[in-house]
């Protein structure tokens, strides 16, 4: 990984088969070839979960039937 603490450098990441298949599946479902955008969105959601937990809260999804599911990390 990069030594750039500001987060502006490039980083090379190796994906195992499972992660590569998951990323490809998400790209297909989102109808995009922008795999870096998909990774960015996923990491953004994870960061939101962590921030909410640090603040003593919980992040959850509510579906159209009013059922909730906690987002865990």
C-alpha cells in the first residue's frame, strides 16, 4: 500500500477470486465498468458504519415493509 498519508497516491490491491467475483457481480448489477467507483462506494459505507459506531449509534437499513437490518462491520 502507499505511504501517502494524504490519500492522494495510487494503491495497488490484489483481490482473491472471491473478492474479484463479488466486485464483478456488483459492477454488473450497477451496470458500470467503473470498478474503482464501486470500491469507493463500499468503503464509504464502511466508513459511515465505523463513524456511527464511534459515536455510539447504529446504522441500519429499513426496507419498504418497515423491517430493519443493522449494517455491521
